[in-house]
């Protein structure tokens, strides 16, 4: 292998967003990819087994590899993370999210390598400070769980660093849905669960509202299609965009009722929706509204429209879920 910078590293490449990103790069004719993940998890194999890439590296071995091979790395896209919002082992998040990302940042900084990394809209907590990707407000944010804390802690750390990668962008993913999330179980999108409920029992169960300002099913989220997410990452990879932290949502809040109805419509079925109580263990930390302010990204020159909820759900259901297809 000649010692020129030709490798693109994608961490979390066996997971949901990471594997879709590998597919995007392959579709652009780019196969010089180094995939990083915990490849012992066999339920993820179909996410990547038909992709084209140069090398797979186990997550636990990657930092050593990167220290030795940074001179052949052109760009790092760090999507891998522990993302379970119901996990409360702080040390686990410190290890896999905070410290692991710091190590990647440090190698990128000293080697002049651009870095894109996954932050999260979970950093916004209940939205007391709004949903603007304003870096001056990051110290004011109050995430609701250790996962959100780990992402916010890294964002704060990144902004304090004098030594930084050549260019860097942290992306606050909102509610991402789409192909390749079959393995995510409870943490899969509501569209995924709605589809499976319709197929198994003919109805969708949504959480009842416990907030008088919202009707049952009227809780609002910024749902963003994974194809839009990977297009934004491709844009950041291919262009010299200003370093900083950026929201990545659709920019439009939609209700869970809208989502469920779109899923029924994609299956050509009449909507049948039942409301159930929100579990006690998450009720006091339940978000009733999220909506990404996308002005900062758009101001960099990003001009592609985001997919509507109806169009995204239709594509996902008809072209992937109905046949078990992968992206």
C-alpha cells in the first residue's frame, strides 16, 4: 500500500447509519473504505456483507491501527457509538462515546485529518434552550440520560480544544429512520415498530399524551430519513465546510399520529391506532417536541430539500421493510 492518504475510515459501519453511509460511498464509486465496528454481532452482518470496502477493523483494535496508519487516512467519519438511551452505566458511555471519540480527535488533530462525528439531538434534553445549533449555548444544555450527557460532554470538550482536526463537524442527529435498522430492537424507529405491529396485529400502539398541551398521538418529533442524513454527510465530506457543530434533522416537526397514518397508507390499509400509557420509567423525561433549526447547515451552501415524512415512510415501507431489503 503506497503511503498516500487514500483511506476513508467509517466507524459504526455495521450499524444503521454507518452501513447506509458505506452504501452511499459505494454508489459514488468510492470503495477505499476502512470499516470499523464490533463485527462479532452477527445480527448486523447483512448491513455490510454486500458492500465493497478495503478492510474491516474491530473497534477495540482501531485506535492502535489508526496510530500506526494515520498517514494513509484521508478522512474519518465517526458514527459508531453506544446509543441506548435506556442504558444508565455512565462508565460505559465514558469509555465508548466520550474517551474513544477524544482519542480519534487527537490523532486526527496531530495528523491533519478531517473529522466528521456523530453528536445527537439528545443533547437538547427537554428543549429548554430551544433546538438551535448555537455553540454558545452548549454549556447550558441539560440532556435527560447518560447517552445524551456523553454526546454533550464531547461537544463541549471539542469546542475547548486548541488543537483540532484540519476540518471537523459534529452532527446532532434527530430522529433518524430508514433501511438497515433491523438489528436495533427496542431502539429502532417508530416507523419500524409500526410496520411490524400492523403486520402482526393490524394496529399501531402509540403513547398516550400525559401533557395537557398535546393530544394523544400529537407529540411532535423531527423525523429525518437516513438517505437525507447520508447525503448531508457526503456533502460535508466532499466540501470544505466550516468547522463546528450542526443540527441534522428535517427541520420540520411532525406528530406520531402523522407517522402512523403514513405507515398505514404505505401499506394501503385503513388506520387503526390504539393509545397506551407512556411507561412510568420514561414518562417524566419524555420529549413532547423536537425540531431542528437547519439554518446553519443551509447557510454553508447545502441546498438539497429534505424528504417529507410521507415520502420517506412510503419509500422505507415499500422498498425495504416489505421485502426485508437492505440499503
